């Protein structure tokens, strides 16, 4: 938002951008008024010698904001050098600032130095007791440091400033995540602090090869973004691609990971998400171990995980903590539910308007009896009811939690019943629409549920025009579209299509944990072996209870099993294709 | 590029708004036909009647029969030179589109059956809306239209009642057969078999059958009753087998599932009742020197469920004797049935078809006068094996022999 | 030019869906009455022999498709003419598939809807599919094969459970005599559906393990042939040979008779769904072959521009080829066999094979004579 300097038309703004020109403001270069600049281009001019001038510049750039604290003091005695510490109140950890930055500087036994520069060296090397100490020489780095919560130290006569890492401030404490609840499993959820989030993940993966790369995205917001991956498991090419896409973003504001998601996703004009987001560190850790890459954005507890596959959106974290039978059954149920929420209303419309012979004779009488009283055709009824449900759902989201639940239930029951009795809709339509709504709530990930909501309407329209034929064609279109999507190079529908049998044990049905031998092949591509074979729990060997002699540390951890004679070593998929195609 | 897509979207939206989703029909625009009746008028025209259900009075009605709603269905009929023409004429009398997808019953009037059903059935078989799994019955003693009009006490729609009657009666009693349009049509064109269709009759005051008062008393005035088996020759109804003779015929056709046999004991007729739980029949053709013969083997398994005389059912010898009596009884019934069919020269059992399938070369010689010559002279032997499984919950008779009446 | 690959599993699945796509529906070989299963099996064997011809031919020119190596065999201009003929052949067959399905839907579910609409909808899907690329179709196939397999298995199970099968109807065996059987096999079942595998020669370069292509496709033919024989046997045992011979969609009649426990009945619509999916894959493969042939022939770079006009063309052909269903059937079973299938599926490939083998041998002899002269 550019206020105050005239309102440019959007086209012109874009035109200038496209042509690579900066906005029509005065250019910020060192030859002219170097103090100017604007939100998107903080000036790159160097600091000056005079402390007073520097402080003045800071005051002017920040508009005299009272939370930018300037603490002037004198360093050393005989002679003392004038100095100032600048920080933003609220962004810094007070203890660090006062105890570990200011206090050492305010001592009286600082030996005199030859020059200001030497004094600065001395301060940097021997006095300041915090980490993240750096020298900055130009204003953009200065402000970047200041605005992230570092304390900037300036000495009179030195055109450098010292940036000390004193970030802190109040953050939300670690709470249970609200969006992905689990009955069994850790109850930690991410918070808005990037550092805390990465630390939480590090607690799950205490391995030095969990690498992190940091960058700043967003011209105005200067948001810190961190990319984490496990070196050696994650596909280097995908990491490179992520890096490339993130660096390409040149936007004003990055307020939430959703912004990043929309900038880096593979395909915008699709109804399906290709980037997964989560609030739970255990999910992020599990995905990292499979070779995926996590993107943390400061200021939001939602962390992005790429590459994302369709089947991932049907996985709940508890599936892995429970045993395989219940996990498989629940997953299967979820897929069924998703499918139901997608086609139930359209199937109802198709059956009652085109294919009445499909309905058993007894049921068709009931349906016909109900429809007698209703003036609208089935299609309109279903459409109206669906829209009504969407309205109810939106209303339920906005209301405070306690009232929201009551209103949803009351709304659904009462309004539905009243509508039936008034003769607007028939009971069977209410049932169908309710089942659909419940099914859409049961979809584990909101992203997919949203896709289903929209597609459902399209299907209703198609099936009202062409019956089951239309529905099948619609499903074909949807499947074709799904199969053509890729998420960072990996086909969206793998490991179902292309079918990779070794990975297919974690799609709808889940293999027991001792059978997870390999990581998802298309995502990690190297270091595929996840665990040793023969992990299956077995009772102790019959003859005596002493386990057989160890033949090396490759034996399984349990007793009694025959040690493997050879380990499984797979070479990385050799398709040679850079996007990790259907290697087989 | 974007412009092209925009235009395409606009075009697609327009097509959605265009009138006529051609094959679409709202449920309440349809007249759901649950049964079809076909009759022959005196002028030789076809009269087609349909039982159109009134859904509001059938489902969702809180009280049963005679309540606020009215009759559960209406019978509408029209005449024409062919079933199709009659069908079209019915639209003059109806406010909705006739929908045959649920027409599960076809009632054919006797006069039409005697003239020949092939023409009528052809229209039904060819039509894609009508399902050939619908059941067929012949209206006996009254027209199909009158049959359709009778209101039934237990099922609201008489079509459902008749279908259930057919199905359960065949399963439990074995005296009637449940045949669908497809089978009938198939058999008509087969050269080695004659078809049989169950007949249906109205017992009681026919005229009152169509009124709602019929079902408002505990004993309805007019009732639908399955009555006998109609035998078809070349698509025409030839004669009726009365109810007491149908079982033998159906047994050989392997259509009997459960039934009852009673045998005489110690001079008392019908003294022991044997209930057959499972029965299986195998019919095997044999050809010796150009002479055809059929061997029929019957297996029956059942329990003794009724004894009117004191008989010790723990004694294996007794059981054996009873078994022999039962086998003899079945044998008598089946051979009588075969003899009757032979006299009438109608091969309802499909013996001819058996020869066609197993001895095709010989069949070609026999085919021409199968019904007139070879079938009546066919050598048919019946072998029965009946097993008494249990005797209910009681084994020995009462110690005191008391002269009990009854 | 396609650069993506499909793996052997996807190829296998595509081939099965292709073979069973319309043949499960349209009666083939029914003039053999109850021996139709035998006719199907014989057609399978002959078809596999034909396929070996195609395969051997393509092995001489790995990485090329049929329309490309005709040029190299018979010379540039005759080869190109031949390529155009094959492209038109594939287009025509796509149109036939489309018409078959449109007619089926029209006849039993959508009587009032104009045929053009039904065909257009299917064609739109096919256009979209090929626009996205054949590997997308292959992946979709992997997803749908599960559903199709389950539905087929369930269908068989339900028919058996309904007790409507009568094995006696298969007798007498060989009533029509061997002569009739061979005649039917040679004229009907060899070409549809087994001879249609010629279209897969256009997919050979896409397979990521070329040495396994032959085996995979032969296995697919075998399995789909067996399933087809099973389906036709089912039809005969349920409906009887005569009804099968006179009905347009015997499998539909069979499915309609399913009645288990008075509850599991009326499955026509599910049958229709299975059918549409099968038809879609069949049409897609044909259409892909036509598009690919054209792209290669005219050395085009942007394949997707071609998809819409060719699609429209197919739609128009599907409507124009016959004015009523009887004509369509006659064209398909009699006329096209004589004028299209025999020359294009049998004669031309065998001739091409001979010429190619001859040329290869000549080239080898030239090499060897060169060597010999050295020693």
C-alpha cells in the first residue's frame, strides 16, 4: 500500500515492474539524498561516522516510533567514547540486552584503545556476551538487524555498527494443536516463533544431518523463512528446486505460510493442493525422515511440507501410532468417506431423475411419495440444500467455539426438519445432504475437504444433465487431472499411479511397521533403506532361551531369528530422468 | 490464450442452460407401473391395463388401508391393435408418463393366452425400459384387468402380493411355478419344450374386489388365489393342469424345493406327514439304438412332522418302511404326471431339449414329430430316494394307546 | 514427440482395458452359437500370431512407430501414403468405438438424448486425456483397473449366485461344426478384438523397458482373451445361444437378470459405468495412435494443437459413418473386416515384415561379403 505519494493505476505499477524499473519514486543511490527510500527499498547507503547523524537517520526512517529505543552511553573512561545502543522494545529479550550487552559496556575497566575501530573490535571480541555478533556497514543491513530484534551498537566516529543477537519477546507457549488432533501421540503444536518450531523438530530428529537453510522473503515484512531437510535422504534436486522457487518470490508481504504455498505450488489452476501443511512437529519429523522438505515461516505455526502427494492428505498422524489393522481400516474408511462426500448428492440426483430402474421397487415408492409434496426438481432441491449447508458451516466457523457447535446442530436439525415440513425439500434429500456434510467433516485434511466441496457442486450439475454417464465422465476428468499433476517433480498420485509396490504399503492400507523396508522411492531417491529386514517380532528360539551367537551387528534386534545372510542394497533409481520418473 | 478459455467457459455455461436435459424425468412426473395386464377383447384387439401406483397412498401413510389416503393404485386400460398402440392410447387417460422400469408382473388374460402370446411378449422383450425378469401369470376365469383391480390385504400393491405368492408358494409348497417373461419367451421358441405358467383366480365376490372395502374387513370379499398350471403349445395356452396335479410336473422340472407328502399307515390314510426340506431331481437322457429313454432320479431329504397313528420312530426298521412308502408315493405322483403329459402330448419337462443338447444328431431325426410321436412313446423311468432325517422333537409314541379322534 | 515413459505394468493394464473395452459388450463371434467361447479362443491364438508379426516388425526399428517405419521400408512416398492410411484407420476406429458406446447408452438409458451429445461428451474426455498425454492415461488406468477388476469379479459372482446359469445351454458342443467355427474365428474374432493390437505398435517407443514389451502384451492378450471367453460363455449359459445371437448387447441382458436375495438386483447402471470406463480407454489408445502418427508424419513439435481438430473430426466421423444401428453393425462386422481389417491388420504387416527381413538380410550379407573379401 503506497500512501501519500499519489495513487498510481495498477497497470502502470505493473508496467514499471515488468520493465524492471523501480517505482516512480526518486531513486535511492548514494549520490543524492541517501536517506530516502521506501518500504520496498530500504536504502543501501553506508553508515556515517557521526553518531548523532546516524541516530538522526534512524529516527527519521522509523518516523520517531517510540518503541525504537536509543540508549546513549559512554564506553570506557579517559577518554570515553560516545556510543548508543538501539533496539526495538518488545522484539528483544530484555535480560540479554541489559545484562549481557549493556552491562559489560558500562564497566569502567575497559582499557583504552587506539581508535574507534579498535574499540569496536574489542567490544566485539571480548565484551559482548551474546551470540550472533556481526558488523554491519550499510543501512539496509542495519535496519534488517534492528527490526528482527537485534541490538545495534554504534560508536561515535566509526561508520560501522555491531549487531548483537538479542531476539526475544513474548510468544505463545507450546499448546496442543487445534487443527490436527490426535488421541494418541504428542500434544505439542508449533507456535509462531520460527526458532521454537525448528527446535521442536530438532528434538525429534537429533541428527546433525538435519540441515537448515534460512532466508528472508517479503520486501516489507522481511519474514524469515527456514527450509529444513535431512541431507542424504532428501532428493538434492528437489531441495534445489525449493530453494529456487523460494528465491524467486518477490512480494511485499509474506504473512503466513499460505502465501508461500501459493507462490511455490506447481499449478495454480487446480482444485487440489500440492503442498501439505501441518501444525504438528511429529508429522514434520516423519515427513523429513521420508525425504521431504519442510518450510518454516516465522509468524505462523503452519509448516509446509513438500513434495506432497494425494494420498498424504488422507493420512492422519495416529495411523502410524496404532497397529496396522485399525490403521488400515480407518484409512480405508476415510477414502470411502471422501468418495461418498464427492458423489453422494450427484448419485442421488442421477438415480432419481435418469435411472429410476436402479432403485429397488419398494424404495422408489417411498421416494416418489416424498417427492409428491415438493415443488422443485431434485436437482434444485439438492443444490439449495447443499448451499444451505455450506452457509451453516461457514457460520459455524465464525462463531465462538461454544456457541458455534450448538448453532450448527440446532441449525441443521431444526432448519432441516422445518424445511421438510414446509414442503421445500424432501426428507430423502435432507438425508443425502446430511450424509455428505458429515462425510466431508470426516476428511482428515481441510485442504482436500475443500476441494471436495467445490467438485461436489460441479458433479451435481453434471449429473443433473447427464445422469450416471455424466457422473462417470466427471470422475474420469477428475482422475485424469489428478494423474497429470506433479508436486515438485513427483507424480501426484504415486505410489498408486504409477504403482510402486514397495511404497504402496502405506497408501490406503498400511503395512505393519516391520514391513516398511523402503522410503518412498520417488521422493528420496537415495538412501532408500529405512530399516533392516527381519524386524518382525518373533518369539524366542525354541531350543533353550539363549539367542544364537551374534554374527555381527547386522543381526536383528530380537532374539532367535536367523540373521540375514545378505543385506538389501538398492541402487538409486536409475531412470536417469531428472524429475524422478517412473523408475522401475 | 486466456480469452480462448473464457469463451469456452461461456459456451459451456450456455449449454447448461439450454432447455431439455432430454432423458431426464422427475420422479413425480412418472406414473410408476407395477403390473401390466394384457387381454383380448371380443373384437380381437389388445387391451392393455396397467397398475399405476399412487405413491402418496402407499408409502409414508401412517395408517394402513382405508385410511385417509385412498386406494394405493389405479388401474388404467386402453385398447389397440397391438400392445404398443394400446400403450400410447393410455396416455390420453393419464397425467403422467408411463414408466415400466418397475413393472414386475405381467398378467395375461386367458383368452389372449389361448390365441397366442408371442406377439405381445415380443413388444415386451424388445423394449429396453421393461425388464424381462418380471413374473408372468395367466388370469383364469376373469380378465387380466379384473385381476389387477383386486385390492389385497397384506401388501398394499397387489403386484407385490402376487409376486410374493408366486415365490413363496413355489418354495414352500411346490404347486405353483414362478416364471418370468424371459423364460416364457425363451421356451416358446424352443422346439424341445412346452412352457408352463401359473394361473391366478379370484375367489369370492369378484365385483367387490376393486373396492377399498375389500381390505377393510378381516376376511376380504375377493381374494386372489393361485390356481393350477397353464400349459402352452407353440405360444398358445392349451389346457390347464389342476392344482392337485401340478406338483408332479413341477417336481420333474426340478422346481420344487419344499413340500409335504403324507403316507398311509396301518390302514389309516394320510397318517404320517413327511416334510421335504430339500429335493433334487436329475433328468438324464439315454439313447439306445435310436430309441430315446429318460431316467429321472429324485433325491428327497426331510423330516416327519406329523403322525396320526402311534408309530415308534426310534426304530430304524420303521423308518425304513416309512421311507419306502414315501418313495412309492412320490413315484406314483411323478409317473402319473408323466403319463398325463404324454397323453396330452405336451413335453413340459424339456425332455426334448435334453436330447437336443446331448444327442444332437439323433435329435434331428426325432425333432419333427417329437410331440406327436416320440414323446408319447418315450420310455421314462423314475427312481426315488427319500431320506428321513429327523422326526421332530418326539420319538416314541405315548405309552397309552388312547383312541383319539381326529 | 513424447519423451515420457510408461512402464510395463501400465502397458499391461492399458492393453487389458483396451481389449475388453468394447468387446465385452458388442457380441463378436455369435454366429457360432454355443461354441462362441471356442471361437474366441481360436481368435486369441490367431491374434497372438498376428501380434508376433507386429512385434517382430517393430524390433527391426526400435524407437519408431508403425507410421514411421513404413517410410523406411517401402520408400518415402509410398511409406507416407501408407502411414496416412493407417492414421485414418485409427481415426475411423476411434469413431467406431465412440459410436458403439453412444448407441449403447442411447438404447438403454438415454433414449431421448441426441447421439451427438453422448458422443461429444465422451470425445471431450478423450481429447482432454490425450492433451494431457498418454502417460496420464496410463496412470489413470492403473487407478481404474482395480475398480474394473472388482466389478467384473463381482459381476461373475453375482451371476453365479443368482442361479441363472445353466451349463446345459452350452451343449451340444460343436453343433455348428468345425467349418463354421473356423470361418467365424477367421473372419470375426481374430480382428476384433485381437487384431486391434496393431495400434499398440504406436506405443512401443514409450515403454521404458523395450525388451519386455512383447511378453507383456502377449500376456495381456492372453488374459483378456480368457476373460472374454469367460464372459461370452457366461452369456450363453444365462441367455442361451439363440438369444445371444439375436441380441445387441448380450452382456446387458445377462446383467439385468441378476437377482440375488431380492435385493441385489437392477445392476444395469453399474454395468454402464464399467462399460464407459472401458470404452474411454479404448478410444484414448486409438486416438493417441492417430495423433501420434500425425505428429510424427508432419514432424510437428507442438502436439497439443492437433488434439482438438482431430477430436472434432472423430466426432463427426462417428456420427456420419452410419445412419442407423443396423448399418453400423454391418459395417463393423462385415464390410470393415473385408476392406480394412484384413488388409491393414494382416496383409500389410506381413508384407512389410517380409520386406524388412529381406532388407536386413541383404544388408547383413553386404557386411559379411565385405568382411570376407578382407580375409
